[in-house]
C-alpha cells in the first residue's frame, strides 16, 4: 500500500484488491477506480471494549473502512499531513490526529495512566489530549494531521526531549513520558497552559511535534 504526499495538506493512497485501509470519516476528497467506503463500527481501535472505553471518555473517533482497487486522496480541515512509516515498531498517537492508516497495522488503546501513573492522567487533563491514546503496531504507513507541519525529534538515552503538551502529536519507540512543571506554582497563577507544563520524553525513539499549540 503506497502513501504519496501530494502537497502539505493532501495524501494519496493506492489500494489493491484484498487490502484494507482505515480513514477518518469525512476525510475522502476524491478517488479513482473501484473503491468502497463503509463505516467501521468498532473504529478499528482495538475491539469492542476499547471502543466502549473511548466512548465513555468521549474520545471515540469515527472511522471508515476503505477497500477495492484504485487510489484515494485524503485531507481534512486544511490540516498539514505527515506520513509515518512503521517498520515493526509502535506508534502512539491521539485518535483525532489519524487521517488514514494501513489496515494491516495492529491497533490498540492505551490508558494514559499506564505511562507515568497518576501523572499520565494529569497530563491528559492538562494537555487536553484525553485519558486514552491509540497505538498502531507493525509494518505499514500512517498519515497523521497537525497544525503548521511536523518536525521529528530523536529521543536518545540520557538526552530527554521536553515538548509543550499542546504541540505534541505522536511518538514511537521505547519511550517513557511524564508531565513536569516548568515554573514554580506561584509563577503559574494566571497561566492557562502552554509553557507552564512540559511533557518530558525519555528512552529511545522519536517524537513528532507540530509548529503550533493549537488543538485540532
């Protein structure tokens, strides 16, 4: 399955018979060939229980299943598109960031509290990212959305990367994350978010950062 970036806000994906693609509903812009689109009841997000967990937290993102023979062009809201190629590793990404992804990727849902305990939950509330995050694992491509484009920052042992939670898009690899305060509590009075908190990532991998603090 080939992902081709047409411009900074559009991606074209070639699909062959027997292949399956998931996309965000409403993201199809045009297509060529014999292609079908059907609602994905479970959202492709790790089965029924994961779907229920997301809906309880109001974090479900409706998806479409795309099959057939042809090519489909995707884009959504004029957001910038970044294609990430997985080679057997795992991508951690917020569900509403997903534009389209290869149906062969194994999908799951991770509770944010499992990375950093209670601080993982605090991170979800403060950053507005929610309590769950989607995991995609295997060999295949993922198209994610961001404001103002994306840069890739390597994470290496002993050299943590600190990211504004609002600018965080996704990460991959063996990475731990925790929320930390960048300023004293007295200095935080009157600050809504932004630089008052930082997302500290450590280990080995890559973090994807958008050029904006604006949420999708």
